[in-house]
C-alpha cells in the first residue's frame, strides 16, 4: 500500500510541475478532451452549428497542445505565448466552419508533425551544443513518447479487461460510446500531461552516454545492415532505370523517401560511436544521399519535359531539401543536428506553402474589406 501511495505522490508532483511549466498546453489538452467527449456523446455526424463549432474548436486547440510546449522550449518569453495564442486565433479565423474535409485534416496533421519535430531542435537554437548532447535529448524525447504510449495502452487494457470481467461475472456493461470516451480521456488527460511532466527541465544538463550492449547491437548489427541492404537494392534499381532509360515510366519517390529515413536514422544512431576510423562510412552515407538527390532531380527534369510539373512540385521540394542537407553534412565537418531537425519542420511547413499563401490572401482581402 505504501508503494502505491509513493507512486501516486510522485506522479501527482510531476503533473503539478507540468501544469506550472506548460499551463497553456495542459489547458489546451483539457479543452480538447472535454470537447471530444461532448462530440462523441452527441451525434458526431451532425451538421448542426453547435457541432461544427465544437469540431472546429477541438481541431484548432489541438494544435496548441504541441505549439505551446515548443514555444516554451524555444524561449521563456511570455510574448511568444501571446504570439502562439494569436496564431491559433488566426488559424481558427481562416479555417472554414466545416473542417471535416480530408485535405484540411491532412494539412493539420502535417502541421502537428512540424511541431513534433520542433521538440527536437527548439531548445538548442540560441546555444552552441554538440551533436551528442542533441542526440541524447532526442533519445530522451523518443523514450518518453514510447513510455507514454505503453502506459496509455496499459491503462486502457486494464479498464477494458475490468469491464469485460464485470460484464461476464455480474452483467454490468457500458455503452460502446463510453469506451471511446475513456480512450479520449486517457490520451487527452494522462498521456499529454505525462509527456510534459517528463520533459527534462534543464536542457543543458542532459548528459551524453555510451550505448549499453543492446544499443550497440541494434546500431551496428541490425540498423546498419538494413541500411546497407536498402542501399544495394535501391541503387541496383536505379542502375536498371538508367540502362533501360525508363525515367518516365518508373517512379522511385517512395523508395527514395524510405531510404532517406533509414539512412538518417542510421547516421543519428551512430552518434555516440563516431570516430576517425568511421569517417569513410559517414562520407559514404551522406554521399549516397547526395547522389540520390541528383537522381531524383534528373527524374524530375524528365517529368518537366513531359509537362507534368504540377505532379512533382512536392517531390521537387523534397529533392532540394535532400540536396542541401546531404551537402551540408558531407562538406561541413561540424554540421549540427539542430539544423537537420529544423529543416524537417521547415520542409513540412513549406510543403503547405500554396495553402498558406491562399490563407494569407483570404486574410488580406478580409482586412481590406474591413478598412
């Protein structure tokens, strides 16, 4: 019993600390949870004004769950919090009343991904810090996310098994909607606050550590062979395309994206292991990405000649990003991870540039009418 009380006391202390550090993020999480529970309780397919506004509010405020902590990590200035509130208000104003559109939802998810990557680089923008420290911070974030997901699943599984036993033993049952509401409450109230509570408070005190045996085995004997096999398959396929001159009939976009993810993940997992003897492997890795960017640029050029420019606008942006990032890490000895992570957030935002321009034009027109 004392153990349970100690755990409850420790967790309550951490949650209170999270509320003090990230009050706006916790408030956003609570509001979104409350709205989603109401939406699920009612007719969630209703097109009534109340339901449409509830959807839109939950949609916009959900962005605040990610926006406010990242702004706090970027700077402690209260003005940035006000800027965050202003951005959310502007986002609400520019969105249509009915946001249940696949295009709008996909763009919203992409904005969330951009903010998630901001967790990895925001604390280091105004400081000079080693890649080992940045990687240690990144690992901490990933481990917190993993623990949060596992605990959330565990809590829901305990609830589900309990209700299953009560139903079969005593005939006590709940409506299906209650299971959905409990899942929403666990994610919105527990998961978010657990993650915020476990974010390291003093960024500069994050210590670099050598891998334990499991980390060493995973990096050297699992992830690295996967990368090398992927390299052989992808570049053998590219050689086939070149020999057969099949630039227009063959698309390697998804293969290139997957290879880029595996290659960069491999490079970052090698962070504690890099030394002078491994320098050739580092050059090989980034060199392969640079060559891949040139191959993609060649394919896009052939597509442009075939008058299919609009189809490849996003891929063109990805190719440019890959060219710049691979050149940066290949030719700059002290290339920093923070610029790699920052560039991913920037790439996601720029990929929605057309949508952002349209929203800006709409805002300008509305302001002009008011004036």
